[in-house]
C-alpha cells in the first residue's frame, strides 16, 4: 500500500466527525490528568504517549473507506482494515519518535533552557519518526 496525501477527502468530513475526534482527544487528555493527579506525573506521563485522537480517527477512516467502496458497488471491509492498519502503523512510528522526545527531554530539561530543549526534542522526534518510516518503507 502506498502512502499518499489526498486533500479531496477533506470534502467528505462532516462537522460531527471532527467533534467526535476532539471529544475523544479531550476525554483521553482529561483521563490522563486524573491519572497524573492520583498516581503522580511519572505515571500520568506514560499515558500522554497515547495518541489521543487515534481511536476516533481509526473509526472514521474505516467508515470513509467502506463508504467509498460501497459507492463503487463493492464491499470495502478488507480495504478499510488495511487502511486503518496503515494508519496504526504510522501512529506507532510517531509514538517511537515521541519516546525519543520524552527520553531526551527528561535528560536535558534540568540543565538547559526550555526553548532549546523543546527545539532539540522536536527535531529528534521528527528525525526518529522519519528514520523509522524510511526503514519500514525499504522492508
């Protein structure tokens, strides 16, 4: 399956689908805050690595793909699962990048200016995610 950007899909998004994404993301973030309050920031921080909008995004991607295939007159169950799996793969790659961000930030934040740490960690996250993507693309 080839990775590509399709801006025409933006026309298919409805306002309530965006609302679902924002609500899910907000609920997950709020739950993370409650966990951090009860068990401390170290435990709460683990949950911040959860891609907050992924569950809602995955269900919406599946729905859009099935609808597209149904308009063409075929069942789209298999294709929808493949597209969601590809999205999950990308989320996992980004999460590994996020792990490198967190590890680097935990070491640098004590000794350096926050803007410098954020810049270095963001670039490290980007480089890690891209490197993993390039490796996966070659496999």
